[in-house]
């Protein structure tokens, strides 16, 4: 039973991060990056997803231990330095993933990944997830599960919006709504659907 509890917690937090706590649809983290990715057809979503997941996982792992080191400081010092420390965790994760790509990939493959790496690292999805896990006081298993779930949920949201935008580009759509406006409306409708699906009801 003691072994199953962390495994169950990992699974629950991962699934929650993918669906009920989706970074884009329920928290609006990384919407600007999503719009850029969808508009830019040259971005390979599989490579972007691998990079985002790698950076998210490493930065969350570093952020967990960094937050434990900051626990000994007073609240004022911790509140002042915590955002900077979390950004530094993302920067360290960026260089670690960059080193791994350089060592494992060939020149052509590494170039493709390196071009996408800044977009996959420095966005609100990664930094927002770091902040949520540290402020939420998550355990190590919960932190890793939530970070993996957030990155997978983000990539699924990108795929969903990309497919939706492809289908809503038609002549019947008014010219003023084409492009960014209809994409934001589509994201908003999906967010409302997920918000209702998770059991929330409008206040009366």
C-alpha cells in the first residue's frame, strides 16, 4: 500500500494536469506561444512537445529542490528570491537539454531542435507550472506528475487548436474574425467546455 500511494498520486496529478487543470484551457498559460505555433506552420509539434516535456520535467525537478533550500529563509527573503530562482531553474534546464541534444543528435537534427528550444523553454506554461508546484507545496511525485501532465496537456491543446483552426478557415467566416480573433474564440469555447466538464457551475 505504501508503494501504491505515490504511484496513485503521480497518476492522479498527471491526469488532472492534462485535462482538469490544463495549462491553456483552465489557466491560460502559454496562449501567446500557442497562437504563434498554430500560425507558424513550420513548427514541428512532435519535436516541440519533446523539448517542452524535457524542459518542464527538469525545471520542475530543480525547482522542487531549490524551493526546499529556500524553506529555511524568512518569508520576505523567500518571496523576493523565489521567482528569480525558478527562472534560473528553467535556464539550467534549457542548457541541460541543449547539451543532450548536441550530444545525441546529428548536426541537422540538432539544428532543428535548437531552433525550437527557446520557444519550448521560455514560456508561461513552464514558468507557470513551476510557480504552481512550488506555491502548492507539492511532494516530489506530485511535482513531477503535474509537470509531465502540464506539458502533455499543453501539446494536446496545441494539436486541438491547430486542427480546429484548420477546419474553421472557410469562406463563410466574416473577414474580421479570421486569423487571431476566431482562434481566441475557439480557445474560449474549449475552455468553457472543459470548465463545465470538470464539475463547475455558474454562480447565481
